[in-house]
C-alpha cells in the first residue's frame, strides 16, 4: 500500500482494509437539482458528470477496485428527445475530452448494456476508450448505458439456451456462476456497496442479479451535490455493516 493511501485513509478515519472492492452508483436527482437552481435539466447532467469524475478519482486514489455507474437505462429512451440527444452527445464529448487523462491515471473503462442502438459516433468513442485502456491496472470504471437488468438476464438466458441446444453446454452444469458469466458484468465481482442519491428507495432495473448481497446506502443528497465527503460517509456506513451473506456468525 502506498504512503499516500495510508495517510489518506487515516485522514478519512476509514479502515483501509475494509473498503468495498466494488461500488455501484445510481446517480439520481440531476433534473431536480437543475430545477432547484433555475437551470435546464441538462445542466444537472453536465454537473453530474463532473461529480462522477471526482468519485472515480477518489476510488482510484483510495484503492477501490471497481466503480459501476448507471448513466442511461433502457427506460431512459422515453425522456424528451432533446434530453436523450443531449445525454448521448455528453457521453461522446466526455469520452473525447477525458480519455487521455483517465488513461494516464490508469483507469480501465468498460461499457455495459446493449450498445447496438447508440449513435455510431458514440459507439466508435466507446470502442476506442475500451481498447485504449484495456491493459490499465487502476480502477475499473464500468459505465452502464442502455442498460436494463431484466433485459441483461433475458439475453443471458437466450445465450445459455443456445449453447445447450447446440450441445456445447449441458443442462445439469448450469449453476449461479454460469448465469453470472453470461451477464455484461462477467468481468467484475458483485458490488459490495450500492449508493443511490436523491432519496429514492428502489433499484430501477439496475444489477438485479448482482446486487443480491450488496449493502445499500441511500442519501437524500441529489447527485450533483454529492462529493468526496459524502462518499466517505457512505464508506463509513458500509464499514459498520455486518455482512453475513445469509449466514450466522459463530462466536469465536
Ligand atoms: C438521473 O437523474 C441521471 C441520469 C439519467 C443521467 C446520468 C448521467 C450522468 C451523470 C453523466 C455521466 C457521464 C458519463 C460519461 C458516464 P434524473 O435525470 O433522473 O434526475 P431527476 O430524477 O431529478 O429528474
């Protein structure tokens, strides 16, 4: 562990040995934040993106291995076209603008979701960012775009059924691990901590399979007001949780 990490952990009053390995975030409240400020909704998303960068950097600095962010759901296509177009353009612009810095900082970017209906130019930036950063060893940054957990599970079932019908997979070898391996998130362990901002108490079709034993932290803070200090509070709460994974702890 680096001296910097040790000093940071001390400063934060967090146990550096008990940090989550994988944090997932539902970045909710951008629209409400913008409304409160008398700004158009898109300004909430713009500000939300800069907060995400701050949290990603904190994960990298503090040794949190994976951050998964819910950027656009399969249901978000139902938003006004101007907002959808703005978000697509924002993702593309951010990738162009931030890729070099993220690459220098060792970030490894992956996208999860059905990327096929995204604009061609965005798909090219996505492919470029993934190849550029594929050998990096810093934080794994998973961005969920056009992601829906139920659709992800349906696609996994279809792929597994295909393998069974072609004889490549036998029915009785299918177990929980098989399902996990057919999800977009096959490369990552399940999240340890889910943070949802803006006080909503729901999962909104995000990582339904993967969140089975994840600790959930919900804050009333709107995503554009979230920051490193709030992130530290979430981590401090996480460290107080007794994770039993459905089991009972035997007395030592
Ligand atoms: C939810 O708030 C937010 C989104 C649907 C978009 C999140 C996207 C970003 C923060 C940009 C991230 C950029 C990259 C490159 C990953 P909302 O609009 O539902 O807010 P509301 O509930 O207050 O209306």
